[in-house]
């Protein structure tokens, strides 16, 4: 299947990833057409840049049309989709894969939690 001239490759883990030259999508999403359409719309909205503030905003700041409750139900029914939350992983096809935006988000979270614990311990 090809939309916007990017081929779509079905996989059995994660949810979806845009690699610039193709999009990987969880094959089980075919059973959830509304969720699939919103996820594909999101993936096609990404830039082809390795690092971009627009992509970061798209992933973490801008509201998404993807229904969070439906996504959570999908992830519970298909546990391999939780690999989408990993900041880096290994696949036979792509080798070492990392999600720069997810790494940045996790680093921000660790910084905020560490600062909170530090300040809480120091001033309480």
C-alpha cells in the first residue's frame, strides 16, 4: 500500500514509525480502520529530517486526532505494540533504531523528576 508516495510496511510490533523513505505500521491496526487512518495521518505529517522541532511538536505538544482510549485498548490487546515506547531498539531489517524525540522527552522527564526530588529533599 502506498499513500503520499511512501510505501507502508506492515510489522507485528510497535504502532507506527516514519523512516523518511517508508512507514512501518502494525499489521493489527488493519482491524481498527479509524485508529489506522488517524495514525497514518500523523505519520505522514512528519518531516523527513533526522531532528526537527516540528516533529517534536507533532509528537508531544500538538493535539492528536488519535483517540487515547482506543490506542490504549489496542495496546492492551496487542502487547508487542508497547515497544513503541522504547527510545531505542534493534531489528534485523534496520539494525539499531532510535527515536530522537522520545529520548529527549525521557531526558526531560528524568531531569524534572530529579530536580523535584532534589528540591523536595533540600527544602522540605
